């Protein structure tokens, strides 16, 4: 019995080219965040996060803080006003860095550990206009205050 291969020589070449180029294309208009985990110890009420734009186009980023329980799924979050972020929206030129400030506004002292997630979304820009699928990049950074 003769076996038929799904990927012939020509198909393999196209697939290999796509796989080689896909990381380049995916990272062309990206953002990076640093650090990737925020821990604020001993009565600390504020910290910072750095957002860096990549690629050759302007990036628009939206920043939000949501309440999160570290024992649950990172996508299981709730809106909160206990921590504010400034600025909540920014337009970044290519390779521009932005330092954002996070401040815990909750008056009650932290008992044990209190955790949140910082959501950094790169919103679809003009390079995606006219395309059927618009790509939104999201970073979800854990932020925990501890006593």
C-alpha cells in the first residue's frame, strides 16, 4: 500500500518559509514590559513598570489594573479601584520606553498578600486597517503587595 504524504516538497518549502518568517512578522509591531512580575513588600504603596514599543510603527497602549487571586486562573479577574495606574493610555513611538506608576489607594493596610494583574494592551493600529482579523497584544503582569 502506497502512503500519501500531506506535505510534498513544494508544500514543505512554503511551510518552512512561513515558520521561519512568522516570529519576525509576529514581533514586527510589539510591546515589551519589564519587570514581568511586581512584588511590593512591607507597607510599600507604589511601584513602576516599563513598557517598550517595538517595530517601526507607533503603538497605542492601554493600561489597567484588575483584582486577582493568585490561587485562581490569571484570566479570572475583577475590576478594582484599589490600585491606580498612570498614565492609563499612551502613544509610543518606535523603540520608545514609558515608565508607568502604580499606586495602591486602598486605605486599609495589607494583611498577608494582596494581588492584582496589570493588563497592558497594544491596541490595533493603522498597519492593521483594512484587514479582516485585527490582532491585539496583551501582557498580564502579576502585582502583589505584602505586609
